[in-house]
C-alpha cells in the first residue's frame, strides 16, 4: 500500500465505524495531562497503552512531507530513510522544477544552484536524506516532526538494532560498541510506561509524580540520555545519545513524564566566512525548521508551509497529536513562534527560573527552555515540573539560575491559571497594547494586526473587564477608543540609555549616524544630558522595533560549542574540527562555513563591534519596567507574529520598516516571561516572491503584493508578557483569554486513527 494514501483510507474507515465507538472510550487525540491520568485511574487505558497510541499516530503521520527542487521537475527513484515507529521514511519520487518559483531562471548567471538531491547520511550510510533545495508537498498527510522515538533498536544510531536489545535477552553481539551495553539498560518509552503500570496500576501517586504518563518530546537542542540527541545535525558521534539528561528533561522524567521522542530542530551550526567559498548557491528555506539528519518539518495545518523556526518540530508534534507536550527552546522567538503557528499555547519563564543546562546552544543570556502544550494549564504544569523540589529553580550547572529568590512565584504556576472566564476575570488589570508591533508595513501585516486588535478590545476589555491602554507609534493610527500611555517607550529610552549605553548612539547605517537628530551631535555628552532630561529630542528611529540594536559579535558559538563538546566528552568528537569532519549539512554553504570555522579555530572571542548583550538586557529591562510602572501596566500584549506562515522553499517575508521577520524578540532580549495563546485562524496571504537581480547573478525575496488565500486557514496568536518575576499575572491574563475564546483547534488532516 502507498503510505501517502494511508491517512485518506483511515479517514474513510473512521467515518464508517464512528457510530460503533463507545462514547466513553479514551482517545489520545487532543488528550491533556489530566485526561490521560483520569483515563488511567478509571481503567480506560494503561500508561503503556497511552504510549502505544502515540506510536501508532507516529506510524501514520510522522513521514516525509517535502519534495526536492530540481532543474526540470523530473521524477526521481524511490528511496527510504531513517526508521521511526518501526516504519522506514519513504521519500516522494515527484520533484518540483525550480522555474516554478524562480522567475527568469533561464537568464540566471550566478553560481550553480544547490538543487535537491538524495545522499547517504554521515551518521548512517544506509540511511538516505534530502539535501539541497526542497519545497513542501500540498496536503501531504505527513508532518515529519519527530526525529527519533524512544523505541528499542531505533532510538540510537550508535546502538541500533541488535545493539539495543533488552539485557534480559542476553549479551550484546561482539560487534556492538562497548557503550551500548550501558545504554541498552535504560528502558525505552514502552518499557518505562510498563514499569509505571506495574508499580502504580490505576492509582498513580500524582503528588510525587505530577507528570505521570505525560508523553513528552524534547527539542533536539537539549541532551537526552536515552535517545539520539545531536543538535539536529547529521554528525557521527561515537555515542549519539548524551551522557546525561539536560536538567529540565531530567526533572520531568523524575516527576513521571515519559520522555518519548526528540523533535526535529534547526541545526546547531557554527560557521564562519573564510577563504573557502561555496560553489553552489542555496535559495530559500533559511527561516524554516530543518534538520540535516531528519529532514524538514511541515505545518500540519498546511503541509506546504512552515511549522515555524527552530522549535518547529515541537509545535507540530503537539498540533498533530504526536505528543502530549513538547519541551521547546527560545533564542529569538523559538517557543512562541512555533506555538503560535501550530494553534498551541507556549509558556517561557523569566531567564534563570528554568535551567538551560545540557544544550549545544549558547546557554547564554537570551536562551531559555519552555513548554508547548494543547492548553496553557498543561504548559504551566510542565514548566513547574522543571523545578527542583528542594532547590526550586536553582541548578548548579547553570549560573543564570542563581536569581533572587523573590523572583520565583510562591505558589505553583498552574495555581495562577484561570479555567473559567467571566466579566470580572481581569477586572483591575491594566493591559498595555504595544502598537509598534502592529504597524501594517506591507499588505501581509494587515489581516493579523486587525484581528488581534479586535480580540484585545472585544475579549480582554469588553468580555473580561481589563483596562487597556496603547503605546504610540507614528506609523499606527491613534485609536480614539483606547487611552494612550502617558509615559512613552521613547521617554523611557531617553532617560535610561544616555548614561547606561551611550555607545548606542554611535551606530552607523550607510556611513551616517543611525539615530542622528538635526542640530545635535548625538554622541556628545551635552546632547545625552539634555536627552536624559527630555530637553532634546530622541530620533524616532529608536523605537521598540529597533532596540535590539547591533548585538556584539563575540564568538559565543565557538565558545559554547567548545564548552559543550568538552563537557560531553565524546570519544570521536572532542572539538569542532572533529565535528565538522564527521558531519553533513543540508547545503554546501553550511558545509563550507562549518569547515571555515574549524580551520580558523578562533581563540580570541572578544567583541570587536556591537553592544554587549548582557548590558542591553540590563538597560532595556530598566527602560521597559520604567514604562510599565509609570503607566501602572500589569501586562503587555500584541500579535505574536504579524505575518502568515511562509511556504517551505521560499522564506519568511523580509524585514520591512524595522519589523523583524520573526516578529518582536523583545522578550528574549529582556528575559521576560512570555505566553503565546491561539487567537484565531487567518486565510489571507500575500506570499513573498523571488526576483532576479539586474546583473542576473542572484535572487532576492521581496514582499508580496498579490492577495491570495491559504489552502487551509492557518493559526495566529497573541503574545502576553511582562517584567521579570511577573509569571503569575501573565498566566492569569493569558489563561483568562484562552478560557474565554478557546481558539485552539486540531488540524483537519490529522484526525483519529484506527486502534484496537
């Protein structure tokens, strides 16, 4: 049977048998932690049955959803890839001609394009993968969110097949790596579930194990001791499972969670410009989530489109009901974006209130773990469970967790979640609308900006009783029905930046000072003193969209990767030179940049330009908190991402007017608590398009001008955030909105499957 026909056949069978299903039968689809635990206690299902139900869904829906871009669109031979849930990934034989989205391709005179092609992977030469340019398949019926599933024989490449048998079956074959003997002693997901069943039966100890049988996936940027975890990369470690769990993962495991799978994540890269240049040009896809080992994730709501960046696999896994919850990671929106694009809530705490230990990423000022679940209540439970019963948020492995104890909420995070919303749920709460993030820079911004504006006023204000005020932006019309903030963000910047970060005013654009003000030398002490007293004007270019500034160029990637590899202690991959030599990348550009970084082996990691990130966090926390306190604001809101999802193989719409293509990353700079909540569905899109340069040597992406309709309505969301330690009030506001609206809805193409 063709695997791509399975979902349609299953859907037809379900229609014919649905009247026979018992009304009270437990269904894994749209299950929450509570519903799983209740079903176990009532005898409807066992924990092992829950895990098996997720494995069954992975068999049906976790397949390949992209096709290669080729010169002519001709078919290619059928090949298979890695095995997940007992099924080898099957790649489509159809391809897409590059000329269908690259105009005037016959006139192109640049470097040869890095067309899609199949190759053996570096990690396992028996496994094929797509490299080069790809596109999403329309209505693929597959989502490709889970990279490795915790099932014996397939959860590790280093210890696969007979090297990962249960120890009760006898010794490993002599050909197996020695490390596999210890690895295989760890139960897989089904075996761990069976252990819980044997110990607790229908009476789980939910006080000791609040995450009992929650089937959780982990973004492949965090270490997992019993599943291959390699930062999304096709790198041939001697032992591809980490020597220990990341702290957050270990805490969830200790509290009864089943660590079920690793989700596909953006590749952890460390590249550099250098003498070696890529011979081929890679076009499209830089803003979508793709792993060089496991391939590309597609949105379950429209498989031609992106599931979001970085933690896209985590978001798609929750949306397609491939897991109960997912652990995500944010650097610049990588929890909130995939959550919003997959109609699921996400929750990330103040920097330092959850440990970032155990990751190949920067482990620095703007990196934090979080949770994506079907409900905000579940996300709060997951994040709460990442804490230590004795030490709370503090983790000796992560210096950023040495925070003031007063920042940590006195009660568990779930206690602040509103489950029933009414006219007085948010009475007395003052909410600030950040209009800078609602400007309609291009036609693509309009639909979501207007929809979120309606949600804020009709739900938060009119239905739930919150008081709302708005910030002022010259590019956004003043709303006469909403009072303005009397103390603006510009006022706060004027008071805080001059003395704390005067170098901010030295930034240049095109040879001119970026924040120049006619009649003043903005670099002078005299101007800065007058500005701090608000006796001199601030450039209107310095606003909430721009404050991320020119971040310092410290070689933190080099430092972090060297530190991580030294700590991991792999026998084959001790440093980046070995890493680069034993890896394959999705494009030649990435491969060459990786090789350059290894060759250069930079030792001096001091910044030579830009503004220090830690300093920026301190200064802008001060500014934002000043604006909050002056206006008596409890929570800020605005669209999470103001643009519709982009097509795989193209890219997200370019930055326009200071609007970051990824949406506002202010919460990552501040390390503030953030919550994304589904706000509805949109079908209007102005897809960006490529255009050929005048010299015919390159393509660039330009904003779309032609109104179109998405194949299927796509989710969008609202972002709630506040100051450090304000988790209780952010949870209250966001959960009240969620309870009042219930905008979450599962994707239509990934319905229930037949199970005995």
